[in-house]
C-alpha cells in the first residue's frame, strides 16, 4: 500500500469523516469500555487518532493523565486539534513513533493499523514505547472487509488489477509474535451494513478516506457498471446491497 496515497486520502476526507463514521465510533466505544477497566494510566497514546473521537473520550475520562493522539495525516490532526486543547496532537507515523522507549503505559488504536503496511514494524514500535506491563489495545479492519465489493470488481475486471486487501487474523497474530508480544487475546467479529447500491458504498468509502482500492488504476466505467450488476445480483441485502466489515480486536500486555 502506498503510504502517501493513504495519507492524502485521509487528509482529503478530514472534514466529512465525522459525519460518516458511526460504525467507527461504535467500534471505538467498545474499545473504550474494555480499556477503562485498567488502572488509570499516567500516559496513553492513541495511534492513528484521526479526528480524535476516542482520544477525547480518554482525556475526559482520565483528565489528569497525559493523553497523546498521533496521526500521519495533517488534515485529520487539524480537525482533532479544534476539539480539545488539553491533548498533545502529534504528526507522526505508526512505524516510526517519535517517542522514547517505555514512555506510555497504554497504547490504543482504533481502525488504523490495517493501513500500517508493515504490521510487524508497527507493533514493534508499539511495544518499544510501552512501559513494562503496559497494554496494547487496538482494532483493525480485517481481510474480509468489503469482500462482496472485491469479488464483484474481480469478476467484472477485464485487465489485471490487484486490489488492496487488508491483513487477516493470521497475519495480525504473526506480526504480534514477530514484534515480541506474547499471549495476545485476538477476537474477530463481522458486521453487515446495508447500502442502497455499490455506488453508495464507494462514495461512503471515499468520504471516510478509504478509497485506495487498487494501486494500479481504475476499472473504467463499463467494468464498474458490470461490477454493480454482479454486486446487486449476488449480494442483495435489505432494500439494496450488503457489505461485510470484519473487525479484529487485539488486547495484549508487554
Ligand atoms: C479509519 S481512520 C480511524 C481514525 C480514528 N482512530 C477513529 O477511530 O475514527 C484511520 C486513521 O489512521 C491514520 N493512519 C493510517 N496509517 C497511519 C500510519 N502509518 N501512521 C499514523 N497514522 C496512520 C489515518 O490518517 C487515519 O486518520
């Protein structure tokens, strides 16, 4: 995956992101509920904080703690900064965290690590900045996310296009092990969401910044319309079409 493209996609969507991400907030709320059972951390880092929804929830819950939100998209951070002045908003990459070893006792991340590219590198960095006994609690969209869309595009394409697929559970487990985390709890859940059409799904993906389906280019209008027919025929749901969102949840202690 091309990091600059991902970064630009999120920066462009920063102003619409909050309006279209009810699903992301639901997943964030579950992560929040899980982490607040922990002892109050003195320093917490939110990696890929986006517009800061979850970061702000933690700051409001633990006002005395040092809460840091990190993201590599300047546009997302600009929106986040307007929400809360008491949080350190840091521009940076999950794969090269600008912090010293062991300086956080909790590292959380909601739906960002699937874009990290080299997941082992990202988790190694996460482990490095955690203090002994610190926790990593994160969620990622998994491989089966939008599987109906990928299958329809694949069947409709007439040229060799490789679609960008997200890491699966086994890859996440491997990356955790490679970065030195032991005994992680990894859960997977699937949510199905209805859209009026494939076009509506694609517009939604664009408005949340996740529109980098392929690195090699586009299908073209004819193949897209073929893909839409395949999608409607094979994956009808409620009044339109269905899309799967696979969420991988990780909880592990250093
Ligand atoms: C789907 S959004 C999630 C944002 C937020 N955590 C939420 O729950 O709404 C993914 C975020 O991760 C950021 N991101 C993706 N790859 C990143 C990386 N390698 N380093 C830092 N941030 C990254 C994007 O810029 C984007 O803001």
